[in-house]
């Protein structure tokens, strides 16, 4: 397994490339902006793109999809509860912030709690973690969590945006706290971290009781 990333757009979003280097297959996770830079990341890997996985439908996580899809007609995976964000609200938000935005084509596949998604021999569990967005998901497996904007190093995703839900975020964080401390968190913004580090120092997690089994 290889993982690469590029930081794109005015919101400094992390676009992730997940690669099974044994078979040369890859997926893009949250291609947020600057499609040329995202495509360059893929080209440098030498892998064949199989899919685009989306953690949630905010504009800074989907802005490069249209450009990537023009080059590679691969399926886009999205939780159905984020369809309004992915379509109407993303366009409205781009206008409000005054940033360029090319609306993506409709998603091709639906993600749901309990799903498994794969690239090559690498399989990840889909966790539905609403709060920052109603259809927010994380992809967890192989020692890492592609966590989108649920958990950051030292912080969490905003819950004051349209369709956000602070109570749902709290429940999602309680669930995240059950994950192994050594699990690496690859967030939508900022540096990577681990579950253990965030349980120790993140003010939004330090008050959450750890499971006795951990």
C-alpha cells in the first residue's frame, strides 16, 4: 500500500491517492480542487485510477471531480445524505465565498454504513459519521482512517454550516474514540495524526470516555 497527497485550493484541502502498488490500481479520495495538480499526482504514481471516493459533499472536497472525470471515466462514490451538498449547496457556497468551482457530474455509486470498498487487494470499511455533514463517511482499514473533516490534529470539523449537526458530531466522535490508538488519521485538512494522540490532547476528545477494552 502506498499513500500520497496534494494540498489544493483556497481551503488547503488534502486530496489523497491510495494505491495498491502490487497491482498498480488506485483511488482518489476527496479530489477537492486544482484538477491538474490532482492528475499530476496520479500520473506520478503510474497507477490506473479505478474510482473516486468522497467523504462528504462540501465544495472543497469535490471541486476537482469534473476535471478528473474528463480524463478518467471512473465511478464516484458518495453517501446519499450528502447529495444536496454535492449539488445545490456546493454551488451556492462557492458563490458565497467567491471561489471558482466546477460542479461535478452526478455520483455513480452510493455509500452506506457497513459497506466495504476496495482497490486491488486493499479493503476499507465505510463508517457513516454525520455531524460536519449529514452524509459524512470515513474509510477505515489497513492501519489508517481517511477521515475527511470529522477529526483533525487538535480539532474537529465545523458544525455551524448548513446541514451540520453538533449532536451528531458528538456521537460520531464517541464512536471514533473506540478505534485503536495506533490508527493513523489522514484528515481532510492539516497534518496526519493518530487516534491515541487525539485522545490525549484534542480538547474535543479528551472528555470522551475511552472504552474499557482499550
